C-alpha cells in the first residue's frame, strides 16, 4: 500500500514525518521504520515521527530513532512536527501537543522560527569530567579542547555503551566555549549510533550544564552545531531549571510516496 510522507529538518537533524491521525502506520514494525530511515535503501533520516490525534491537545508526537525503535523526546523533532502541523492546517502560530515526556507548548513566528518549551529539569548531576542530566532524553555533557578534530563517533560510542549508563545508554555531547554565551556542540546520538548534525535535547542539556558549571552567566545561550545555530533560554533556581525553551528554524524539505 502506498502512503504519503514528508521530510523535514531542523538545523540538519532530519526526519520522515507521517500524518497518522487515521492510524494507518504499522507502529510495531521496527524493520519498516529502520528501512524508511536508511540513507542508502530508504528515504534517509535521523528518525521517523508520527503525528497522531492528541485528545485534549492539538496532536500527539510519536518518535522513532533511525534504528526503528520508539524513543524518548527529540527537541528538533518537536520543532519539526510543529512546522508540519502548521503546514497541515492543524494549528496556526501556537500549539500544545503531547510527547513521550509530557505536554509541550510551542510558537511559530512570522519568519518560521519555532520556540518549543522543553520539560523542567529538576536534577543536574556534576562529576569531575562531565555533567549528566535528562532534558527529555538522557545526556552526557563533556567539555573538550579540540572539538573540530574530535572522533565524536568513536569516543561517543565508548561512553554511550560504557558501564556508566547500563543497557539504556545515553546521548553524548562534546562542547567548547566560543564566547561568554556561545558554545559549540557536537553530539553522538543513541539510536542513530553516529554523530548527527544537531540534537535539540542535546543542546538544551549543554546550555543548562554550562550554566551549572559557571561557564556562563547568561539565561539565554546560543549553541553552534554543525547544522546551524539554536538558542536555549531558561530560568534557574539552584539545580532546577524551568521555562526552558529551545528556539530555531524547522524547514520542509520534500514530499513523496512510499510503499509498505
């Protein structure tokens, strides 16, 4: 059977988007999701996102990593599904939607920039060489000196599969400081099992970690990723962060048909 899909990207983090309000997609078919995300034998994407009926909200977001498994929250995917819902006429310039980590509020401005409210973060764990926190997905944050030449895939995989994080693993973010309120970030994503051009929950984790470490005094931080720039703003109360917003572009790439 043939179905319509849409391709969206947010600072190079790309997704296959499917309107699943009629419950047409075989949600337990992990092989199918992996095939659609495959860059050589499929459409090609870092993940697949289903837009479903939301009940008391405008819609529901169901996110799969490119390995075919349903996963935790994806910040850039959240911004992309807001753009998708807007294109479908489900929402205008403001929305509330459900995701695996709870309800999210988002807005779209006249230039197509999407600001997505992330979950509150109540715990930030500081260690000698790294910081760990959950911003909707788990993130290991580590500062490095030579970020451009770092083996992100190799070192990231070692940390992701290390005894620190057990069977569930973690995403891994490597950071260098460019200015008092600007940080460069490269991310290894679990489920993709490689570096991605950008990670929304990852840059959110980096911004909060840098604030906790005293690397910045700002409450709005710019994150430079290989795929583009994102902004994270927040309010801090000790180790707790509220009103956390991830802001940046989300763009339609193309539309097509696929059979499954």
